[in-house]
């Protein structure tokens, strides 16, 4: 709620000031995920495309990490058995990736925020 109430007072100039840094950090973040995805794929002996997908899914949060494997299974599975197999293969990986990321991020942010409460 705090973020949304502050957005009402944001001017177009303020938005323009942060657009370039936002784009730069988004591009750097995606490049970092791709690099770490390739390294993780070699380490864990898995497809680099799957490792990168898991890394990208960490940025989405819980509901999306559950919907993405279902959508992928529905779009590339040819019959019901394939769809169920694909979903059963992807869903646990995506859910764990999202959960771990959210948990670690929450702990780090709470550690930073607690210093401002004193």
C-alpha cells in the first residue's frame, strides 16, 4: 500500500529519471541469470535451457511459478500422459526455485529493515 500511495504523487519527470537505470539493471539481471544458469547446468548436469528457465522463474513469485509449468505442459504436450509427465517434471523444480528465492529475499530484507525499526 505504501508504494501505491506514493505512485499517485509521482511525476512523469521522476519516472523518466529512473527508466534508464531500471532498464540497465533489468538487462544486467537477465544476463546474470543466463550466466549462472549455464554454470548451474554444467554443475548439476541438466539442460542449460531448463536451468535458465528455473532462474528466470525465481523472479516471478509463487502463483506464477505454479502456473508456468502447467501452461508449458498444456502447450507442448501432445496427449494427456505427456502433459502430466511434463508438468510433474517441471512443477517441483519451479516451485522450489520460487520458494527458496522468496524465503532468502525475505530474510535479507528483514535483516536490513530491522535496523530501521530501532
